[in-house]
């Protein structure tokens, strides 16, 4: 493995821990009724999940 590899995020589906974290953040955003926060988190979640393998 090259030194570069460790500094670059692997392009994989999110780990269960990351998904749980994002889900709880999305829930918090919904409960806070902040559409901007919810939209930002949702976009982040979708971007991370739609990366090619």
C-alpha cells in the first residue's frame, strides 16, 4: 500500500457506525425542525453512500 492510500478516504459504503451516527444526526435535525440542517445532513449522507465502490 502506498503512503497516499492512508490519507485518502476509502470509497466504500458507510460503516454501520457511521450510518448510525448520521441517522441520529438526521433524527436530531428533524426534531429540531431545522430544514437547513436536515437538508445538509441528508445531502452528506447521500453523497457518502453513493460513492462508487
